[in-house]
């Protein structure tokens, strides 16, 4: 209550002061004197105009600088947000990414009769010789491996849980000679639990004169990821 009374008294005081100044022709006299002051000397007018222009230019420069600063900061924030989003996506994918490993258990001798292409076969040439390998395929990744394909065709082993392993027989078709060393790739494609598609390439060297195959394991590469 006291606060409202104080505010009312203050308002009344301001109003009375303004009325007193108007009655005394204070404002009219001030404007008249200021106009007279400017009309007497063109230099004063020029200085006033210069001050106004300087104020406008200074304000414009300040506004432009402020606008550029805000735009730059927004761009930095957007880049930071995109990096954080990309990092979170990579961590999320890595937490469920499968990782296949194959290990040769047994390699057959080279055979001269032509073998028809089967589900688990790799064409390495146009020759009449073929070999097959019994391999152990396992999933050493962080998530289940689904819809496994071998060389673009559906694999007889369609899925592998984490740390699960199975035996697979792969036929290598089209050798030109019995003793020639062959270099070729075994390509697997598969999906994680979210449906993201991966390809994984195993670079192989099959030595014709020896009963062995060298396998270099490649990293899974994301083909189609999340948006």
C-alpha cells in the first residue's frame, strides 16, 4: 500500500513539473533558442548533420558486425552438432556391427571335372578345374549377423549370432591349370539387427602346388546405413 502511494505521489510530481514548465513557456523558449542558434551559423547545422550521419553509420556498422558474429556462431554450432550426431551414429552402428572371420580347415586337391555352380561357390576363372575348401565361419562382432550372402548369392548359412561359428564348404570354380597360383576375393554381404547392409572382402591366395590357401581378412564396410 505504501509503495503504491509513493508511486502515485511521484507521478503527480512529474506531471506538475511538466505543467509548470509548459506554463512558463520553457519548451517553446528552448526550441526557439535552439532554432535561432542553428540559423545563425551554417557550421552548426553541418556539425549537427554530421553527427546524425555518423550515428547512423556507426549503428549500421555495429549491426552488420553483430549479424556476422551471430551467423558465424550459428555455423560453428551447426558443425559441432553435425559432428556429435555423426559420432553418436558411428558409436551406435559399432555397438551392433557384425564381423565375420573365416578359417580354412581343409582344402581339396584340384579336380579336373567341371563342377556346376552351387549356392556356396566362387567363380575364379573360365577353366575346367575346381577345388573346394571347408572353412569355419564365425561372427566376432558386437551384434547378430543376418541375411548372409556369398558372392552375391544367398549363403547356405543365413545368420550367425555373436561368437557363433559354423562349418561351410566353398567351391572355387574355373581354374585354368592344376599348378597355377590364383588370387581372388571372397565377398560376403550381410545385415545387422537394424537392417544396415555391409560388405566384407577376404583376399585369397590359393597356391596350386600346395594344399593351402592364404586369407587376408577385410574390414566390414557399410553399404546402406541409417539416415
